[in-house]
């Protein structure tokens, strides 16, 4: 893809995000990211309707032609995702996270594994009933890619409602770490499905998981510490902002080449810079500029991301069997979420002293988003990918729009004020 085409696509996405943001602010008044998804879906739906009425115009084909020039998976996994994870981790209070560390780690690991298993079993049964029989390992792949949560669309709602700090920290903290866990499971399952790893035993899976997860954490700690030393050595906010940009890109790039978890590495680096780095390595002026910069980056990239998610609906294959499977995935994923949260809460003694309605809040606040879309688009082109794309998008859109818009009601119904 030429540099000129890249600039044209970026311009299109930014203009769309600006126009949709303006319309949402003046007329729809939805939470910003949810409004962007809704409006981009409306535009996508309009294009499909016009195409159905006037196929000779080739409007949908032209739109798909533009979208096919975007490597969505590559754009998310190697581009937007690293910056979004760093920006999210930067604003997390580390002492609060550590105080709830056991809960966050349990939800991000055991919860993700449980969700993957339940969704995989459900997909296996559903595809068999619909005569879309597929090997079970591909059901595991879908379970892994749809299990990670993404609270980006509802962070503003969570803060506005003043939920108990424990619940808010668990929702945000889980989403920052379960991305890495889900990607490890996904990678292992894809390797087994495609035969690139040959015979894989339990010991191999455990070793791979440990290398990916702990390797990513160690890398993030190392690069974050080196960046902290660099930040502490100067007092120039322009240079220090550039250092953090370099930190994100270098950390993710090195993680990719070392075959360790890039998401976990970036999150750990962000936690270090946002906490001891901000407290011990920056002047007050630098802190203000740096945090404002990353907050703006977070808003801009999320705006582009959610517009892109809405537009990518144009690329879906909508065969009747695929649509039925997609609709079945909504209740299945919700059930998996309830169990994957409920088992750790009640089975590991995490309910003692908790606020009323914690299960409902953690379940409904666990939205699915960009990482799921990126992973499904990373699958090899073919029937399995065409089948899973509508299912993934249906869950993601339901999650962002329906759960995002009703989370405030759920919070007021079940969650006491902090």
C-alpha cells in the first residue's frame, strides 16, 4: 500500500470520526465511542440498502474495496492496540491495582480460560446443530478471541457513576491483562489447528504460556525501567513525551520479535511510567503535559477505532447459517461471562466484604471490543474465518451498544455508590 493511500485512508477515518462526533454531540448525545459506532453502523447499513436497491451503482463494492486496503488485524495489533493499552495502563493507580491484584489476576487468567472453554463447547454444539460442523480446535479459537474484555466504551460511565473502587479497578485491570492471556490461548490453538507446531502436549502448552506471559511482563518491566531512568535524567516535557512514544513502539516491536506477549509488556511499561515514573521521574509540568498528551491520543485512537469497527460490517459474509450462529453467540457469550466471573468470585472466596451486585456489574461491564475483532481478522482467509467474522462482530456490536448504553441502569440498579 502506497504512502498516499495510507494518508487518504487516515484522512477518511478522521473526517468520519469528526463528523460523527459532531452529530452525536448535537443530536444523539450518546457516550462518545458508542455514538461513533452507532453512526458508522447507520452509514454502513445505508450503503448496503442503497446497494440492494441499485446494485448497478456498485456502492457497497466500492466501499469494500476501500476497506480491503486496510489490514485491520495488523493495524490493530501492531498499531492502535499498543498505544491504547499503554494509555489505559498509564492512568491506573498502581497501589489500588496491587491491593486488588489477586482478584484481577484470577479474573484475567482463570476467568479467561473458563470463558474460552464454555464458548468453545457452545460453538461446537451450535455448529453441529446448524450442520456447520467444524473441528473442535476452531471452536477453542473462537472462544479465545471472544473472551477478552474491553471497557474503553464505558470508562466515562464507570467514573461518572462513582462505582466502588474495587469493582472499577477489577473491570479495568482485568481488561488490561486478559488481552495477553487470550492472545496466548489463541496463538496456541491456531498453531495446533494449522499444524505448525505438530504434536502439542500439556507441557508444551504450559511452557509456551509461561514464556509468552512472563516474558512479556519481564520485557515491559525492563523497557519501562530504562524509560524511567531516561525520564528522570532530564526535565524537558517535549523530549519526555517522545521517550514514551518510543517506549511503546520499541516494547511492542521487541516483544513481537522475541515471541513474548506484546500487550502484557506494554501494560507493565505503562503502569511503571504512570506510577513511580510520574511520581519520581517527572516534574509537575511534565506530568501535566505527558498525561494530557496520552489522554488525547487515547481519545483520538479510540474514535478512529470505533468508526473503523462500524465500517468493517460492510465486509461481512451474511449467509443464513452464519447469521443464525452469530445471533446464538450473544446469549452464549453472556452465559460464559457470568460463569467465568461467578466461579472466581464464589469459588475463590472473592465475595467476602464485597459490594452488593458485584457479579452483575462485572458481568455487564465486561465489554468485548477491538482485540476480538483484530484476532478474528488474523485468522487465515477461508470458510472458518467467514463463519466467525459475523459471530464476532455481532457480539462486539451488542456489547458496545446494548451493554454500553444500559450499564448505567445496571450500575444504578445493582451497584451502590462508592
